């Protein structure tokens, strides 16, 4: 399906979320398309939660052949598709939808591979035998929990404003490794090797109050959120004298590359895009 009749018409893709105006996904996928010789158009679709299912189906039956999905729709997207990849089924959250030739929808989740690739390959942060704190228990954390546990980490602690939600999530993934859950105020030491913020509160200028002793000079802190300048989380991490403070630009690019590969059958090089984004990070 294309946005125009005849040979050479571009295939349509896009990002569904709320809000999406800040997204760099059109730039990223545009660079991937140029580098791989693929002819695509990529647009942003700001969809409210109550209209996501209806509007996503409308898009996918009127010319759009693939969607990325961001907050707050990742779990709703898992319920929308006909089939889930194993990693999306495990997460019960979808960030990539592909329209197949038989008109069925495949849901994938590339968030975890995006985060792990950024941490290990781009940033040189080892995960094996490390103690990790994950902040949040929503769709973003669901997507990365399995891939993190598969890296032979020592322990993952999920902390959330609603502890019961964190405990439910931990129980779902306990067969993959050591994973426990608690509320923010109940986090206990020793300091973690890595703290990953998977909440959206940081972009809203909020930061959960974490107990002293969560961070020391060996702790790396990573905010899945991205944007110009500091987030509330990165400012907090620097104030705690964390050894590394990073934002989710690399995760954004790496998960996009995996989505592009699902759609087009070509895995683009990510270094040129990371270099292009460097002035904005």
C-alpha cells in the first residue's frame, strides 16, 4: 500500500503516541531510508488514548503499512495486533506494528534490544553480574525487562509509585532471573550499578524521592527519556555524583533501527544518525 498510485510511490509509516510533536523519529527514519535506498514517508500521529484503537486501524487500512507506537499506547497496541513476536508477547507491550501481505498485523517490541545495544555497544556499560534499579512499571519498562534479564544481570529491582503494579510485573518475569519489586521509598542498598528511569515523570519535571544510598560514585544513571538539556532525573543523578549520566537518544536510534529492519528487511547503520543527533543531545 502506498500514498500514491504508480511505480516509485513511497510506502507510508509513522509514529502513534500522545504527545508526539517532540519526536525525532521522522528525522531518524528519513536518514535510514536514504542510507539504505528505501522509499518511505514517515509521519507523526497524535492519538488520544480513547481514539488509539479506532484511528490506528483506520491508518493501517488506508495506506499506512507500519507504525511505531510510543506512550501511552504500547499496551493497547499489544491488544490491537493479530500476532505478537516472542519478545512482544513476553512484554505484553508493542512499539512496532507491521502490516503483512495477508492484511494481518504483527506486533513487535524493539525497546529492549534498543536499550541493551545502546548501553553495551554505544556506551560501553557492562550488564553481566550487575545490580540494576528500574524506575517505573509501565509499557516502557515492560519492553526492556526481559532483554535486561537475559544479559546475565545479578538482580533487577523494579520500583514504582504503586508497589502492587511493580510486584505484578516482577512476578511475570521471575522465570528469567532475579527480579524483585517495591515502592520508591522502600528501595534498599547497597548502591546500584545501574539505574534506568522508565517513568515519564522526569519530562514533566517530577522526580520520585529515592532513599539515600541508592547511588554512589560507581553508579551509572540512564534516562530512557530524551530531549535537549537536562531532565529532572539527570539533574538528580548528577547531584548524587553518579559515575555516568546518559539520556535515551541512543536507545531511540537503536530501537528505530530494529523497527526499520522489521519493516524493510534491511538493518541500517546507526552511527551516522547518532553523530547527526549529537549537537541536540
